[in-house]
C-alpha cells in the first residue's frame, strides 16, 4: 500500500504560509477546554511539494470519465465539459457569502430563478427547488412533500409508499427514512412493473408510487398513462425518480406522463462531475398544486427584481442550509445553455442509439435479458459466460474500461433471477469507434476465458492490487 | 449538431442499420404517442463558448463578493483562505470526473484519499469513526439526530432535546428531518448573561423528558464556546446521547470533542479549504464511537484483502447502505460530498499540526482585537460575556438595519442581524477570519465610529 500522508510526516517541516506580521502573539488564551501546547492532535507535518506529489500520485490510481470509457449502468457517466468547471469558479459566485445582504446577490437569485424555469420546462413540472444536495436528497424532499400534503391538504393518514423491485435503493430507503412503510411491486416477464400487482396493492393507505421511467432495466414503462390514472384515481401521488432522465430529454417529460413530483440528478443527465461520489445536486420539482410545499427558499421574480422567496405557506421547511449546491448547479446551467433544446434532444437520441447499438453488437456474447429495444442502457445476461459476470467484467479494467453495473457494484439492485445481469450505459459521450472497440475487447476476453479460465477469474492484472472479492471481509 | 454529441450522420446510419431500424425516432417506439413532445423544449437556443462566458460573467458581476467588500459575516460559513494546493489537486480530472469507487481495483488512489480524510478528521473530532460524508453541517446534525432515534430504539419516548443556541437554519433542517418519524423537539434555553447553555434547564429536562439525545453547538450561534465537558457529564449521567455541532477550526485551540466525552460529533467542514460558493456545496462532518458504527449513515472506507491476501482499500460495511439494504438501510444517502472531503483532507495536510494551531490563534486574536476596540466605542455593548472564538454578538444604540446599510456603502459586510435568535433588538453577529489584516479591522472600527457619531 502507498504510505498515507500521515506516514510521510516529519518533525519541523511545514507546507503552510500562515502568519500575520501584526498578530503574532503565541500566548494561549484562557478558555475552558483549551488544548495545551504539548497536546498534539497528530496532524501530519509535510512540505507543500510532498502534498502535491502525494495527492498527484493518488489521482494516478483513480479512474474518471476523462481517463476512459465508463459504461456504468444507471450512473450516466458522460463527459463533464471543462467550460462548465471554469465558469462555476467565477469569483462572483465562488467568493460570495450566503448571508450577504440580499441585494448584493442579484446574480445568484437570477441564476437560480432561470435554472428553476429551465428544469421545470425540461421535466414538464411547474415549479422547482434547487435546494436538495443529491438525488436521494431530492427524493427525501419529495417524500416530505407527499407527507405534508396528505396532512395539510387532505387530512388523511397514508403510510405506504410503493416502489418497483427494480428501483434504485434510494427509493425505498428515502421512504423508510421519513417513516413510511415500503411495499414492493414486482417486475413482470416483459421487464415492466406488474400492473396487475399494482392494482391489488392500491388502497387508501397508499400515499404514492415512486417510479423511474425508463426503469433501471433500461425499459420504458409503456403503461405509464394507465399507471398514472390508477394512482390518481386512488387519491395517491406519483413520484418520478429522475436518475434515468438522459433517456427522454425533449422526447417526453415526467410532467406529461402524469408525475406530480420529480427530482433530477444533475450529476447524471446534466453532466456535472461526480467527484468520486459527490457533490451532486438533486433539484426537486412539482406540479402547481404542490408548489407551496417546496423547500424554502426558492428564487422568485417581481418585475425586474429577483429575490429569495421564503413565503410558501405549506413548505416542508429547509432540507439543507442555504440555497443548494450552487457550484454544481452552475455547471448544469452551463450544460443546458450550451446544448439548447435541440442539443439536449440529440443527447438523448444518441444515448439511446449507443445503448441499442451496444446491445445488438454484444448479442452473441451477452444476450439481452429482454429481447427488445432498450432505452439509454441495456441489460445483458451474463449466465452463458463460463466465468462469473463479476470476474469477467473485472478483466475490462486491464483494458482501461470501467466495468458496467452488476448487482451490488453500482447504485441499482436486481432481483435474484437477474443475479448475473450486466447493465451497460454508454451515454452519448462514446463514439461508434469506442463502442466497436469495447465490443472487440469483450470478444477478446471471451477468447481469453477459453484459453485460460483462471487468468480471467483472477483479473485484473494491471493494477496495484489484485481482485477484491465481492463484499470482502473488512480487516479491522 | 449541437452540444456534446459525438455521432455523425454516417455513424447514425450505420448504427441504425445494425439495429434494424430506419429512423432515430423508431428507437422510442415504446413511448406512447399521447405523451410524446410534439414541440421543441422551450429553452434558450444554444450559446457559443464566448456567449456563455459573457452570460456567466455578467451574472457573477451582479453579485458583490468577498474580495470586493470586507467580509465580517459568519454564521456557520467563513471567508477563510483556500490554499492553492487544494484547488490544484481537486481540479485534476481523475478525482473530479470519477464515480463512487464501486470498483476498488481501479480506484485505490481515490479510496485512499477518502480513507485519509476519515483518519485526519478523526483526529479533529477525537472519535474513531468518520463517515465519508454528510451533505453539510445542518444535515449532518439531522443525521446524528436520526442516529439517536435508531440507537435508542427501545426508548418509545421519541423526544430530542435541542439547544436553542444552534444556527437557526440548522434547526429548520432538523425540524424537516424529524417531521417524518414524528420525533418531538424540545428546546433548551441559554443563559442570558453568558450566552452559554442553561445547565439547570438541561438537567431538569433530561430528567423529565427521557430524551433519545441532546443536540447542542459550540461555538454556539452567539459565538460562545460551551463548557462541553459539563454537558457530556450531565448527558452521561442520564445515559442520554450527546451530539455536538462544532466548527472544526476551533480544534486548533481547543480539546477535541471526543476527548471531552461527546458521543456524536457533527459540523460544517467549509472552513477547511472549501470556497464559500454562496453556501454550497460544502461538507457535512459526522463522527462517532466504534460502538455506534452500524448506525452511522453514508460511505465508510476501510481495508480489505485482495485475492492474494494483500491489503487494499474498499467501501466497507455496505450492508448499512441503501444500495444493499434498501428499505432497511439506516439512511438513504448515496451521492455525498466526496470531493469536498478530499479538499478538507488536503487542507489539514497543508496546515499540519503547527499551522492548524497558528490559524486558529490568528482567528482568535483578530477577533479579540476587533471586539475589544469596538467595545471602546460609546454605547456599544457585548450581549453575552461567555468566551468566544471567531465571532461575537454586539448590541448597538441604533437600528442595526441602518448600520448594515451604512457600512455597506463603505464596502463592508458588517455582520448578520440577529434579532430572530437572541431576542434582543439591534444586535449584530460579527465574525473575523485570518484574511482580515489590522488595517481592515481598523477600517471597520473607524467606519462604525463615524456612523455612530
């Protein structure tokens, strides 16, 4: 293992330039709980160049979209445009304090206002709050909105949230976190949500159905109009998990499908970098009848004046401090403006085209689980491989490709009968050439399996560590 | 062709042919006609690179930022310096553009950086387990509150005691988070002289209410440093979980909360190398004892063995998390503040043991300088006499709104109006960081003197 920054610590060196020519009193103040000079915390002492080399070397053992193909299903690992990074770091935003007098942040309110409008148009909703910090946080805000709506408007107790068995783990987790009981609807033979089962589960306890469309199986829930009717007839609400929005921009909208609440993961569809796990952003949008329930503040406009509006009568309150992940949202805003309506639609078209192309080209090696067109991602069956899907995809690492999503190695979940399924999402970022190359590499690995099964079973072979078993035991 | 699309017409033709389709449109045949968009999205037409830059530069110009005006604003977010090394590393695309390290073999560097964050932050919190990470200081506190509820499952009395002197925004977030599980919140008042917790009330309420936990903040919303050991003593005696929200920079001067007996330490990591960004994104610090590890939400990085028996970093204890446990997960968090936690780790490495203390000392000394000199002005009073670190509450003889306005015309963000929480009229929370030099502090004093004259 590479030494940690703490291992590199030496006495009497430092990397910092921290001093002030006037204030140099080193007398400790008399405060209760003061830490005496000889009580060390154990922070490292290293020089600036050692810090830079240490972390630069660590980045060399990491893999981003900028390093290569990243077909991680349901994560939409598309290119993160550099101009967005640059423009998100303008001093007017980066160096603004959230509690400055309102009138000194006019650019912020205007940006937020426009972003809310763009997102509302993109998803077919009427109003948006930019506050949630991530997709799951947007879901949580949505769940609180549902809860408050039944309390305040309908004066009803509804304690059940329905989710599809193929839903992202965050869906049922968000519902439980807010105190709801989760009930799971199974997937039918066509890979769609079992609508007969849904009908049986609908009763006056059901507050909402949470749905991703297209689903994490890469299929469009084509019964969505009927599903929306059933849900609304039951007096329940329909929640849209926007994780797979890259499949439908400019083609259809959650609002038009009948969804009442929706969030969007800007770090997926709108190209903001994922940063090794975050920060992302998960704005939440609603139809007009739920606008007054949104987290506060939202940006508003009166004549030519933009301002933060705290006066939403039914608001669920704050879901985080301040206004949302402004640095992240700025990148998403830049992405929308660079693409324009046509560019966003083409993004979706190419993402879906790439996924279907990959599905067809890999058909002989990895047949699709559902033998039909897919949306932005394809679900392939790893059962016919001679080695486990887990080890097969590990070999991709040696070829400089990030493995696709499998059970437990990605943010989705497959039921038991899909235990060796492989979910691939090439996104619009990949060229036909990189897809062809990837297919060739898959074939090559297949040949390698025939020649030397053990070699593949022990992949990867080119990294600093060897294969790490699934859910490996932790060394304490 | 617009945007970032990589296929040309010839590619598309060949690919469609391979799939057995004629048109792009037929890819979407599963989407029913009635819900298809028959018009273009009503969004602005595409911007050229320079037009986009102009648009963003103009928006940014409509904000006044902290390099333009003297910033005496705090309230949980501080105008500290961000060392160049932080931006240099986190703007590297290997970290910036990577996903959550679900494939540990190709993410050892990223995992190690996150692991080191946990190690370094544990030294600041004084508790061994650090999550990687919560969204911000407010949600970290709410996460800790939910932890209390889960740890004390047998306690059917779902009540939390919360100090009145936490940031108002944190309280709002807490109320939202607690509304779901119907956890009741009871407030503990502060002492009007010291600004510190009212310990008698705390003792009484703990006895009467049998709460699942007690949440407090230090330095609190008045900038006052609490007697943490006294709080944890009261909590421990009653077997109530103590949860602190702290400013990590104070640990340059003070003992770690873990050492003082706090059970769950939370905080806002923004002071440690993270730009203000109008309040987000920042970093939620969450840390606890080993015995509560199963209850901590979010990612944990640990060591495992690869198939050759060599140690390697990996996400661990994933059966707590939503992607494995689903509705039984201890929370729903997935995307977190990974890159910002790495910023704070780089920051802590940069300042190191000696720099961390120096930095905290500078903040303390400069705050004392400003405070002592302001108190020399006529009719200017300190509201509380408790010890402060980097901010304090001042009471003025005239309307604070006027003061803020007049100071603004002198290019000073004078402070945060504080009526809502201290319940006393005309008070201002004034905050200082190392970035303000003596000249800046003197300018504040002379400007205020002029306004009050």
